[in-house]
């Protein structure tokens, strides 16, 4: 007897499914599915995904070899390629005197790439581009699973075109690694919610633990949403859910704390000083500088060193919409908020374990928790931090938008005829406001404003007309116009971020709107290097205090960073390779000529030079290819160098040269006094060719030579 299978059901996205291929097929069939998608997907779905991923890769990798990076982290990566000890600890210098002010996982990612392919610009940036594109693919998969291919595609496109995400994915700050790991954790959590199984919850904890070892407490911002969503929506009894959460929490704690525990158990004399801490422990760094310091700003008994620095404007609920932050992240916030509230209302009577509501709660919690944290933080705050908020906004735009559209099409209640048009109108009007702020900044933004206005008008009028005339095709075209209206503005900013020079320390997209160090401000180039990495430079550059990713106020982080090594061997008497930005040696430039002199007279010392701060040290490390001591960490206030330690280094012959300032500022003024009393001042005429300075002024460079005989 012959039976006929029913024809494929129409796809939820409005197209027809492909016929399912024969069972089996092996590797060839699976390879085809990679490019064509699953049989149940609409025909357009997988090509659309590949188009979005291609767009993301193009934006993040455009002109890859000229991408500017953060010299603070670049120097640490370079040092890690020269020393496995420096690699493990995340030390700024290959001599492992002091660490950067973050855990090292992101440095490991870039460092492994540099060890595999050689040290250079694209080698450091490639992992960030890959992880940025990977985050887009991962978000697509997560949203599509619960809300369909249209929602997944819109979410992926929204994340791709988030301006600050484009800017940071073209940089060497750790945030692209952080976002990818947090998304892995969210994907595992949603799987645990759907299946009720324990292991996905464990893997979620492990992923967030690795995110913690990327940027510490920022990784934990999403945890309240993770815990509440699982506790509420996972299948099984309350006791089982609580037990699973306890096991997942153990996995989270172990994967978070292992590096910290290992480092803090190692005697201080056998490891680098923990940069950013007040007592040379990672624990203090966690709860202080990278913990409460970010929230409350002022120094406290727990070691907070936030210093109140903010490059994103004053704290407050309006911060995400101000002139600095608005163009970076806020384009879709009005739409996302309306979509979140309406989506939860639409799923209000669903069972407790409803997967769609669980996903909405997760993405809504992701967005709200990040928004409140970043908006109200009074400590050090950079615009690029909010890239961590972008997946929540993008997911709500995709998932919530599709839910609103279906309710708009099918909802019997009159209210649903107005929610979607209102959401589109709100975000389109806000986009016009943002683009008006930068009117006159270029044709790109003028065109974007025209497109937003025209497409937004067409979308709202088309949606309303289509609904009341029952013309679904008109509603579909209007929905497409809405996507154009909502993404034209961020697309203009994203193109700007991909095609113009950005500040490697504090990357932002689009034109500067006053105070945020926008995309037009150039950071210094990173090593053009080949596999050989830094060597003697043909240019001294002009780095200033702003080379760290965590600049405190008044550091001048918006100024240009130093020009890195080109690999050629020549000297220059031009500008400095770095300035100290305060502290010991904080007002002295380190020129290429000085570096050449120091290398010639290094005399077997481990460290080429000791300087005041990380920003000077990182520039000189990249300029010279040699380890350089940062005595005071980023701000010059770390207790990394003491007089006793300095004497020990000099006596052992591992350090000969030190720069101190005439003002005697620094973590320990006794160091400046002792060096000036016992060291031999190196006159600038010793290394600056054709110097016309007098004998007295030539020694004002602050450079001193110390030998074992000087330690009495």
C-alpha cells in the first residue's frame, strides 16, 4: 500500500521549507547543510546568515594591517611571546616585573596567535575579528532557535552594525573575548533551561568563569539574570533546580578563581607585582580596582582605584543617550524596551517552562543589568565597555520585533495595531536626533538621516495602512522599511569606524561629539612587524599618557600613542616614544635616540630601563623590543617598586638605567632622592646627535645610570 507524505508546511517566516533530503548522506550532506541550512529552514535563511557574517567580517577586518590597537595590551602580548612566565601572569614586560591590570585570558588568545603566526598587527587583531564574527553567528543561532530565522537574522544584523561593537572588534582591548564567552555562557544556560540537564548549566558556569579571567567582575553582570531564568523556567522540581544551580555555581567559582588562587599562592618574590592592586594580590584587584572601584569610583578600604575617570559623560540614567554614548549604543534601545515589555505581555499566560519567555527574560535581564551598571557607574568608564550590552539589545530587536509583527498581523485587540508602529517611530525619531547631533560631519551622516526619515515614514504609514486594509504584502514591505530605518544610522557610524583611524586606547565609532574621543582621533600604529616583532625603530613617535585601556582622569588618554617599531634600524632625535604622565619620570620623553643609547649600553641587564608608568613602559617595550620596568603601574600609584627592591636590582646588575622626574613625584619619593644622589646623570648630549643644550640642561632628561658600586 502506497502512502503519500503531506507537503511541507509553510515556514513560520512566510516562505516554504525545502524538502528534507534523504536520511544519512554522511559528511557530504553535513557539509552541504553548513552552507544551505537545515531542511526545515526557509530557503533564504542560510544565504542571509552568510551575507551578515561576510558583512561583519568586512567591517571588523577592513584594512586589517593598519588597524590601531591598545599599546598597553600589545606590549604585554609581545612580552608573552618572549617569556612563558610573562605569558602566564599577563606581565607587561618579559622580565615579569609587573602585570597589566586585567587577568590574562585575552592576552593568551592574542599571544597564541602571535606565537603561531609571528608578532604583528594582523596577528593580534585576527582573533578579535574572528571572535566578533563568532559572536554574531552565535547570537543568530540562539535567537533563531526560539524565534525563527527572521528574528535570528535581524538580531545578527543589529549586533553586526552596533557602532561601538565595530570599533572594539577592530582593537586589542579584551572586550571581544569577553562578549563571546558571555554568549557561550548564555547559549549553554538556555540549553539547560530547555532540557533540564545539568551539564549545560555546568558549561555555562565554566564559560562565565573564563570571561571572569578576561575582565573580572564585568563578566558577572549577567549572573542575576542567568540564575533567575534557570530557577524560574527550567523543568523539574524546585529542589532539583536548586541542586543544579549549586553545582553550576561550583563550576563557575572554580573556573573563575583558579588563576587568581594560583597566582596569590606563589610568593611575591617569585612572580610579578599585580598591577592595579594595593597589596600585590589578585583578590584586591578583583574587589578593588576592577570591582567596587568601577562602581563607586573613590578609593576605599578594599583597594578601589576607579579614580572617577569617565570618558562616557557623567553617570546617571541618561548616560547611554548623551552626546558621547548615544551614537555608540542607543539607536535601538527605544525599540528594544518596547519589544521586551510587549513580548512578556504576549507570553504572559504561557507555562512556567515556556522557552520563548525564558529567552526574553534572559535577553531583557542582560540588557537591563548592563544598562544600569554602565549608566550608574561612578568609576573608570570607557564607551567601549557597552559593547557587552549590545547582544541583549540586538536579541530583543530581533526576537521582540518578530513577536510584535505577528501580534500586529494577527492580534484581535486594537492595541496591537499600534505597538509595532509606535516602537518603529520611537527609534526612528531617536535616530534622527542622533544624526542631527552630527549634522555637517560628512555626507555619510546626511544620507543616513534622509534614509532614516524616509524609510521610517514609509514603515509607519505602511504598517498602519496594511493592517487596516488587511494587505499582508504591504505590511511585509513596511516591516522591511522599518529594518532599514532602524539600522541606517548605526550602519553609517559602523562604516565610519571601519574606514577611519580610531583611538586604540578608547575606540569609538562615528564623528566626535565632544569629550568621548571619537573615531576621528587617531591612536598610534601598532607594530607593523613581521614575525620578528619589535626592534629598533626608525621613528620615535609621540606617545603620551593615554596608552592604557583604563586611563584615569587627567591622564590624557585621548592623545596619540607612540609609533611602534618598523623593524628597521635607525635612530631619530625626534619626539618621545612615551611620556610618563606623572610620577617618577613622568614628565620626561623617551626618544628613539635615547633607546638606541640604552640598548648600546645595556651591559647584560635584564631590563633596558625603569620608568614611572605603564604607558611609558609599553611604548618603550614596543619601540625597543626589550623589557622595561613600570615602577608605578598605570597611574604611577602602584607600590610595585620600593627603594629596597631597586637597590637589589641594581646590585644584581639586572637594571642600570632609571628615569626620575625633577619634581620627585611617584609612589615613593625616596627613590627619586636616592637615584639623584647616587646615580650618574646621563646628559642628553650623550645620545642626541647635534645637541646644542648646555651641560646643565642636558641632564634634565631625568635619565640616570646606576651600577652595583652605587649601592652602599
